[in-house]
């Protein structure tokens, strides 16, 4: 008779939970990343300028990150992680198909901001639940797997939109078909909440750092990731550039985005495994590599732009997986959602300021835009190094 190890059963349950969250992200990313792949040129058809596109993208990211501070605190305070997650996903996803009805760039901008608002509401609670589950399988691997599922949807969504455009549909038809994955995502969330009503119990080991409160490395880490965000051009501005310069035909723009999302998925898996073994060095190496995307995307031709989008995808894979995994080690277990709220708020502020500046620089000098992007990202590396050294000092001695 074969004996079943209780730890194996625990790990199987953890993986089932991670997979369910991954499926939710797959359908949700299919929805809003499909919309994101054409939102820049869609705003252009509604007579929006490059500055407007940059500000809308940056303000959307700022709101989508800054408001996570409040939603993260609320999730920890109330303990209603699933309710907050469901409400956030509802706003996040259902705003997308309504873009098909937008008659002005102001209305479209409002819906894009509402979509980001929904993401702000649901992300800290979801990330906190995922951090509890990922403890027993390796946080880098758990977050990396989730990001890979996430980006599978991010690849599929733009491909669906590209297919709509190919068969002579317009941007509005592309937004409309994304209602289907939106509804599927909400259905899986409901099922996951019923199967795992208390995800915190999935965390089987304590944090390795002495984190009674938020430590100095935690705040330095937020600054480092903020510098990455400030220099990371959002795709709507990149897509606007592709459309304005006719570097790509309209149908190719979502394909380039899909390619970057595919790279994101693969990078998240690889980087997650490496992070569990090598730690912060992986984050610093990835930051140095992905910093090169801006000159390729904004100053190069077709081939260099594609190479730039590959590097952009690698950086996004890091931002959405191992960057979040590392943060979990610096925050107390019972304040995890609040920690992610602070993290996302700081990142969003830097992202907004950087996006607005790059939108302004676009109309004056693409070289200056690329130089700012590269410099900001490279400045993050010495801050990450300082965080790594201080984290080592806070680790508990063996035994």
C-alpha cells in the first residue's frame, strides 16, 4: 500500500490554487491587454495627441498603482480578500467592451482610467493571496508561473484583436469581442473563492526576515522599482509611435505586442527559477538588459524595433514576477496586502511622472526620450544592490 505524504497533498492544493489564479489572469489579460494593444492608435483616431496618449497612459498607471495603497490596507483591515478581488476585476474587465461605444477621446480615456481603477482595487488582495500560496513552492517559481499564465492571455488577446483587424473589422469590433474572456474570468474567480475561502492558511513557513514593520530595505526597494517604472515606456506610447511613423502596418502593432507578451511569459518562468536560487542578482541583471529597449524601439527600424520589444518583454516579465516575489520577503505576513499597496503606489507615481515626461519628450526629441528611459532604469541597479546588502543583514542566523 502506497502512503501519501501530507506535504504532497498540501503542495497539490497550493498548486491548484495558483493555477486557478493563473486562469483568472489568463482570461483577464486576454481582455485588457487585447484592448491595450490598440488603445494608443484608437485614441489617435479620435484626434488625441501624443501628449494626451502619454498622459492618459501614465495617469491610468498612476491611478492603477496609487489607489492600491488604500485597497491593500482595506483588504488587510477587513480580511475580505475575495470580495475586494471580485469587485476590482469586475471594474477592470467590464470597462473594456464599453470602449466599442466611445465617441470621443475623452470618453475613451475615461473608460481606460476606469479599467486601471479596477486593477488598483483587486491587485494587492490577489498578490497577497498568491504570496501566501507561493511560499511552499518557491516565491520566484510561484509568481513566475502565475505571470506565465497571465502573459499567455496577454499574447492571446492581442492576437484576437489582430484577427479582427485582419478580417476588416475596426478597433471598436476588437473591443467588443473581448467581452467573452471578461465574463469567463469572473466565473473562475467565483469558483476559486468557493474552493479556497481562506488563502492565508496556505502559507506554511514564516518569512525569513525580521519584519515586525516595514524596514529600510523595503522602502529602498520601492525607490529602486520606481526608477525602473519611470523609465519604462508604456505600450500605448510605443504603439502610437509605430502608428504615427508608419513603421508598422496597423495589423502588425498588436502582433508586436503579442510577441513581447510571449517573451514576458517565458522570461517570468526562467527568471522565477533563477531568482529562487540567485536572489536579487537576477533582478539587477534583468534591469541592465531590458534598459536597452528604448533606443531600439524609438530610434530603430522594423528589425531593431522588434528586438526592442523582446527586451521590453523581458523587463515586463521581471516587473510582474520576481520583483513582486522579492517584496514578500520584506513584509510581515499579516500586512502583506498593505505592503503591496505601498509598493504599487510608489511604482505608479514614478511610472506616471516618467510616462508624462516621455510623452512630452516625444514631440521634441526621440533621442532625449530614449536617453531618459535608459538612464532611469540603470540608476535602479545600485539601489537594488544596497537593498540586497541590507536584506542580508536582516536575515535570521541559522538555528
